[in-house]
């Protein structure tokens, strides 16, 4: 296999043509491999076959057209024999009371689908984010059961998590360091060789499977715990009546302190979800990770409580007559992604409580988002009596003096003042 990788004759099939699978197929095709891009969704495959990509990602369309026209990438809804299968299917979550549990059914069905094509020497790689112990114990077991082949003796299996940033996926695929985890040294070696063929400045590091699985979850949990610390500080600072952003900026002048910024909460499909995959497997041992998740999940509710308190003081007996403008509805600055957005939770909770709420999300060109009117910044400033600044979008930063001239709860601390 090493030789086939070196001379680019190894055939690769990517399973799942989404945000991760499609750019990964393009990267391997650009490196000179023959790649099959497989998806169960026929619409996606026919879109790809008609030379169009179905995801929003800068520069990807051009790169896709090149590898499609060169014949190196073949979109397909039929699996066939391949030297390498790379599984990039979704791992969504199921909400259970206040917790989120992983749904690995797509990983299971993808493993069942590739199993008939796994032969002696085949390498299977899982890239989807999964709870620890899913690679060998779920994917490996399914393939062993379906094929009667033995893991690490007949076929090889690795876990290679993704850490790319949407908007920069193709660049980061080549420039980020990769973690390659496997319970077989031979698989580690082959998989490292394979990823090194697409890496430019990034390096591939090998480890065992469980460390690689945990590595992905720990990266996001680390950020989540640190944001929770900042969010906790914001609530304490509010009680004291001091500015948390000034406090953090001053504390960060210490050479070994680097506190993150608090905000309206934590959203999206990675930071707000992945830590739960550790809690799910180790509920007794993960109280810090769980508490951080709960703290970050509570922050939008705290913002609502703070808004209600301020409205009572600033607009006594008129709270429900005035209009509240929520500045930012996506889940982080300068993107259009609304998944698990804390700002939307704030807007909807206030609306349910009977307040008049409008939103301003310059990155989404829709007149309404989840039942909230989506106005321009100019319209929002004109219409609103009270503003909640929930995201540090560039447009808000550029107009901060205008925004701050109104009654505003500044949850993200954009300011036109520096430290004294
Ligand atoms: N998107 C990101 O920025 C990102 C970053 C890091 C990790 N991840 C992880 O990567 C994985 C994939 O995420 P994504 O964003 O690419 O998902 P996605 O929803 O964009 O794409 C997944 C694709 O898999 C297809 N699919 C589902 N079941 C299939 C099956 N059995 N066989 C073949 N195709 C199948 C779907 O039709 C879809 O096109 C997830 O585990 C996610 O958590 C994503």
C-alpha cells in the first residue's frame, strides 16, 4: 500500500460529500489520486456531476471543476472496490432533557455500506467526530462481522479527526497538523503516508485510536471550558458593577494569563456539542466539562434576565411597548450559520415573553429568521428603543459609536475606547 500511495495509484473513496468529504476528495484528487466521491444523497451527486458544488465555501467551485474535468474526482452514488475508504458522514446529536447524546447511526450505516468492499489490505479511515471508542468498537466490529476479516490482521482502520475552519477548509486541510490514530502500527504508518501526500505546511502525527478520538473532543472542550470561565467572570463582574472586558484585558497583561472573551453563549455544531460526547461516555468523571457546557448554555438565559431587569429600570411600565433590537443572530461573528445560535435563543425567549423584538443579521439575506424580522443595521437603529449587542460582526464594529449612542446591553464588549 505504501508504494501505491507513493506512486498515487491507490484508489480512494470518500464516503459523504459534505463540508468535510467534498474538500477532502478535492485535496486527494489534486494530489494525483483517483478519487470516488460517494454520497447516499442522489441530489448531491447529480449536482456535483453537473459541475456545481452544493456547499458554500470560498474557492472550492474552481478547485472542484479542475479535478472533475481532469477525471481525478468521480462523484458517485455507487460504492465500488477501493484501496482506501474515508468516512466523513454526519454525527448529529439527540437532545435529551438538558443533555446532548451522539447519534452515530450514519457512521454505522456507512460502515455497513463499505464492508462488502473491504478486502485483505484495505484501509478504512473514520474522520467524523465521534465519542471515544467508536472507531474500533463500532466501525471495526461492524466490518469484522460483515466480512469475517480480522481488524489489524486482514484490514486496517484509522481515526483521523478534522479541525478545519469553515471558510478556509481547503487551505486548512493542507496546512493544519493532522492526528492519525490506529490500534495497528502498520495502519498508522500507511495513514500518515496518505495524509502527508495532501499536507503542505501541516504535519501528520501518529498515536493510538483512543487518543486520536479524544484529541478532537478535547480540543473543543478546552475552548468550551475556557469560554465558560470568561462567561462566569462576566456574571460576577456584572454583580460587582465592573466592566468584564476591561478586567480581562488588564488580567491578560500578565505574561502567563490568556483569558478568552465572554459572549452571549456558545453555539454551532462543534463547541456546543463535542464536549457532550465525553460526558456521555464518562458521566462520573467529567463534571468540569459538563459544568462548563451548562454554564455556556445558561448564558443566553442570563442575558434575557439582564435585559428584563434593565428594561424595568429604563422603561418602567412600558417594557412591552418598546422595541428591542438584537444585533447579530448567527452563532459567531461574520458568518451566516444559525445552528444552535445563542442570539436566536435570546431573541425567541424575549419574544415568547411578550416583548417586541427585531433582529439584525447582516450575513443572512432573509427578511425573517426563525420568526424574527431581519432588518438592516440602519433600520434596526431607527426602530429600536433598546439594543442587545450579541455579536462582534465587522459591520457592528465599524458602526460602534452609532450603536453606543443608543440604550444598549453590550454583551460582546466591542468598544471605541482603549485601556488608559
Ligand atoms: N463541517 C465542519 O466544519 C466540521 C469540522 C470538524 C469536524 N466535522 C465532523 O465531520 C463529520 C462530517 O461533517 P460535515 O459537516 O461534512 O457533514 P455534512 O452534513 O455537510 O455532510 C455529510 C454528508 O454525508 C452524507 N451521508 C450521510 N450518510 C451517508 C452514508 N451512509 N453514506 C454516504 N454518505 C452519507 C450526507 O448525505 C451528507 O452529504 C461530522 O462528524 C462533523 O462533526 C465537521
